[in-house]
């Protein structure tokens, strides 16, 4: 068994991500939040597990569904919330919104919504580590949909050729917007895509935080020993809409997923699953679980209240930051 | 046209009708691209197409813009009339090679032995705090390329007629529409008709100033002109409709009368299509001009997300009104 410290840390991170995501629902429906938001509810175990094995010198790049990635890499919760409200105090100073987050201090080097667009950037970070003989790793987060883009394959080949310290993490939630994976892939075999490039690759249960954590630990070790990249496919499911809490509420009707399937996955909720484990192994009791939740919830509410009152960027500064001055 | 054979149609449904009619009319026409099954991507422009023409000719795709666009080009080289749709022109950046290196050059570099009847349809979809990668208007990029024609309709009538012309054209045509126009309605003929590629149109006649608008800004220019009329300012509004090749003759005819020109385009100022218009007009129409040509474009800045910044960033009829007043009072 992992140490209690690690187990509690993983649990707190998953909860922080979940409660943060849920806190956006009402403001989205009230139109207090207007930027498009791709909620990560149901996929928290992946970020929590991967983030926990990285240090601040390791880096991470991510995609449109990035709140969990950002938080797991040490991005400040307060600055995430402020960013989503479009405030100058946000992590991207109100210029990026939910789909463009960054936190360089802790190695979160950016999330961006062009599908697959950041994969090769992560390759570049890994390359920089290699050139400068640094023992760090880069992590690239992307979805199952991203495996349709050629740049992933170019990146896998190059990373493997140059033995770069890079972990490809594919979050396979079985859908890319309105299309089920077998409508976009001839085979449901994402993890095998890395094999021809000689990259060790694995398919794991993305809703089992311990499985993710342990696989990530090994991957980091492998990368840091100079052997090259690793590919991890995490099977998971988003419990909310593609964009917004519920695609149908938003009137776009892109959620064509069968109700039965959604219900079945709700039973495999990674947080409920992990809570059971923690209770069974006496890591936390029910009261302690409630306390952790309340503490995080309070912080989140506080940050919403502060963010709402904060200043928007000044319009005279519209063009500030196009270039570094 | 008699109203018996036309009815009110929205811009997006006018596109839809063009697709239906051309697929019916010509069995070599097919549509391929991301989201043709989903209104989240393409609004109602693709309604009913799969049901009628099957998934064989209406193909929703993996997220593979480069390969899918290349496939559309290759099919066009093999006897099809291809339409490749990109639900956001931002995503089309992955497809620059098949569009620019391949399709645009193919006819010339093989001495005209073959042509490439492909429509590359890219949708501008912006606003709503979507930010830098989901907001771009990149027509200038394509208008720079010799072997491409680029059309940008601003009305339902033109949306249908230019889609039909684009499909019928034997050359690669980049068709760029704007989600901000999708709900505009007007009378649209039921029959198949073409709007000529390379021809602008006068939307409103006037004497004091010419406003040449592109796509969304052409519709804003009409609004501005109507408002200015209340203040006894008479503006002539030109909708360029095609941005490559440009209908410079039409602009010249207009400034012969007005002597003043404002060009407006909801795209970045530097290197824009409007810059090409200005260059040609000053060269060929210098003697008609009573004042320097003005432009109203977006600042050279990526799209921000924050609400107030976004409001500051985008342009509309108010910016045109202010510019016209300034231009006229200065002279
Ligand atoms: C290059 C590009 N093409 C298309 C899109 C539109 N788009 C946004 S999210 C998405 C689906 C991505 O699916 P996946 O990678 O599985 O991530 P998920 O949303 O399931 O987390 C698509 C196609 C895009 N953002 N970028
Ligand atoms: Mg997915």
C-alpha cells in the first residue's frame, strides 16, 4: 500500500478538481461565466495520479479539457477561477479563459484547444532537457480524438528516435465531441499506436488513481534514466457535456451518448471508488472525508467571491502582451 | 425574380439548400469534414444531407484536417467535385499543405493537364470569449496564393449562389462564411443559380463616401449607411463578395463619384485583403480621391477572452459611422 500521506494527497487533489469543476456549473448556467468550459468531471484520477509524480522542474502541456491538468501541476486555484471570469488576476491575465491556461512557476507550460497542437511543444520541452542534460520529464496530455492528427505520430517517432524524456498521456474518454471512438478509429487500440515506434505503451484504468499513480511513477523513472518516451492510455469517461455541464442544456444536443452508458460510468466514479478504498483501509474516516470536502469547498467559494469583484483587464491594455517588451 | 419562386431563407439554410441542390444535380459532388453530423460544428448548414445522400457522400471524419483535406483534393483529381468543410477556419491550419502547396499549384505545375474542382469551406466562428485559437479570420492567407479563388458571402442570396459557383468551378475555391451571419434572412430563389466569382455588388447607392466591406463588415456597412442617411450623409456600400480575385473596377467606378473610400474587414489590419484593395485603388484611382483611403480592421492582436477586451477588439457599424463622420468633417 502507498503511504497515507500520498493517499491523502491524491484524494485531496481529486476532490479539489471535482469541486472546482462543479463550482462552475451555476455561474455557467447563469451566464456569469461565458467562455467555453470543458469540464473534467469523471477524469480526475488521471491528472491527480500523473501530477503527483512530477516536480516543479518537470513540465506539462495540455488541451482544451485542462483544469485538472493545471491544478495537478500546481497551478493556483484562485488564478484559475479568476481567469475563467476574465479577470486581470487570472493565470493568463484574462486573455486566455478556460481553454488557455498557464502556470510557468510550477511547470505548467500551457493548455490550448487546437486538438493535438501542444503535443509537439511537449516534445520540444523534452528535447531541451536532453540538450541541457537535465533529469526532468515533459508530459503531454491529449484526448482520444487527438490520435487522429498526424502530428502525434511525427512526435512519437521523433521522441523515440532521440530518446526524449516525454510521457504521452492519452485520456481516452471514448468520445470526441459527438463521435464515439469506433466512428473515428478503425480499431479501438490507441495504446498500440505507440508500439511501432518502440515506445513502451500501456492501457490502464484511468478511473483508478492508484493504477495511474503507479504507472506514472514507473514512466518517470524510465524517462529520467534516459531510455526515451513512454505512452500511457487511460480509459475514462466524462460525466458531463463535451462543453458546459450538459450539452443538451446548452441546446446544442451534441451529447448523443446512451443514458445507460452514462449511468454505468457514474458507478465507476473515480472519487467514489477511491473513497471506498480509503475508508476500507482506514486512511480516512467518514468525518475526515467530510472535513476535507468542506475545507476545499470553502476555499473555492471564497475564490469565486473574490474573483467576481476583481478588475477586468483595462481596454487600453488590449494589445499589451502581443510581444514581450 | 418573382416571389412565387423564392422565399425567406436564413444564410445558413441558404448554404444548406445549395449543398442539397448540387448533390442532387451532380452525383460527383460530395461533402467531407468534421462535424457534418453535428449542429454544434456546422449549425444547420448540413441538415438532412446524410439522410438524403447517405454517409457515402456526406462524410463525418476523425480529427485529421490534413489528411481529410488532402483526400478531398485527391478525389477532385479523380473525377469528383469535393467539398471539404472545416467548422472553424482555425482548424484548417493543419491543412495548409494540401490547400496551398498541392491544390493551388496543381494545375499550373502540370501545365494545365488537370484541374482541381475542390471547395475548401472554412467557417469563421468567434466571439463568446472563445479566445485566440477559436476566432481567427484568415482569408488574407488564402488570398495571397495564386492558384486559389476566395469567396466570402455576406447575404443568404450570395451564400447560396457563391456556394453553387464554387462547386461548379473547376478550380480550388476557398469558401469562407461567418457564423455571425447565419441568422440573417432574405428572399432566396428556390432554383439553382450562380453568383459570379470575382464580382462585387453595390448594396446601397450614395454620393458622399464609398464603404467597401468584406463579409460580416459588408452587412455592418449597410447598417451604418442606413444610420448615416438619417444624418444626411449619403454612403455607397459595396460588398466585395469575392476577396480573390478582387473586383477593383467596381470600387473605382464608385469613387469616381464619391471621391472617398473606407475599406472594412473584420480581420487583422496588416497584410489584410483590405490592404490589397487600398493598394490597387490608389494606383488606378488616385485622381478620383479627395482624401486618403481609410481602413477599419481588427487591431494586430490575437482575440482576447475577457469580456471588456473582446468588446474593445471587435468592430461593427458604430466604428464605420464614426470613421465616415471623421472623414467627411475633416474634408
Ligand atoms: C484541430 C482541431 N480540430 C477540431 C477541433 C474541435 N474540437 C474541439 S474538442 C474536440 C474533440 C476532442 O476530443 P478528444 O481529444 O477525445 O478530447 P475530449 O474532448 O474527449 O476530452 C474537437 C474535435 C479543435 N479544437 N481543433
Ligand atoms: Mg475524448
